[in-house]
């Protein structure tokens, strides 16, 4: 079990035998999701928005939330899905939403926040306080929304360059975590053993997830933007 010094929002680290029953029924969270859905229905969002909302429910209501208390690797998956899947889908479902500020500015802000929250001390603080936990989650989501939203207005070469920069920094952070010689994250110093992983093995798995699968989302987006930049314009039918 997780050390008593850590009280993560998603609860104490579950065991393999019980984690699938660990749904998060926080009434304030459910109310926030319901209010967001009600507002979205009134505003007439498109279908991708609801896909993004489904990812948020998966991350914060399903047993995946509890599992992220046990394994740093699952927390990394959680953050990647939050910033590289949920955020662009939410933006895709709100085509009329305009993000102020330049794409490079928001890219830099998002990268900075991503690195800060995966540093050992801020990460440990987030697993010790609900307020800091939600500061981490909301700042990552908000900066990701701003980044993906600003990309819509950016010229294709700029957007591709920023997506590749995002891919590189994700790989760099993943490599640093993977090749660290010792466990860096005290909240997971005990909780990984029930899952047949040492803290260092869990940390290395997390780094590999950042290094390859997470970076692949940004590479795919860059290739998609490049394809549309190079594709010949559609010829009008006369």
C-alpha cells in the first residue's frame, strides 16, 4: 500500500485484486462534468468534444484514476491522454473557439508546465494535496488546450515545427526519466511492488512511454498538418 504520508486525490494505491472496483464518485467532480456537459449542449459543440469528455471521465472517474496512485507509469499515461488526446479532441469539437496569443508562446508555456509537474518535488506535492493535484491537472489541460487551439491559427510550417519541438521535448524528458540511476518519485517508493515492479522499473516504463508512444502523437499531428500543406487544392467541379 502507499505510504501514509501520501494522500493522493484518487485515493490510496490499489492492489491488483481490487483496482477495477475503485471508481471515483467525487460529487464535486461529477457536478463539474455535468455542468460542463450542460453548457456544451447549449453551445452546440461538435462530436469530437464528447470524445474528449469521455477521455476526461476515463481519466478521473474510472479505476484508471486509482491506478495512477500506485504506478508512476500510469500517471504518465494519464497526463499524455489528458494533453495529447483529450485536449485536441475538445478543441476539435469547438471550431469557433479562438485562442489568443501566439502558438510559440503557448507551446513554451505547456512545455514548461509539463516539465515542472514531472519534476520530483512538484509531483510529490501534487500527491499530497488535492488543491495542488487539481492545479497540476488543470494547468496541464489548460495549457494543452491553448497550445492546440493556437496551432489552428498558425501557418503550417510554424505548426509543424512546434509539433516536432513538442515531440523532441517529450522524448528528452522521457529519456532523462528512463536513464535516471535511482527512483525519483517518493510517492511510488512502496506502491509499485504489489504490481511486480520495483520503483525504478516503474519509472523506466514511464520514461519509455513518454519517449516513444507519447511523442508519436505529436509526430502524427505534424505529418497530418504537413500532408494537408502539400496536398494539391481541391479542384472545383463545374
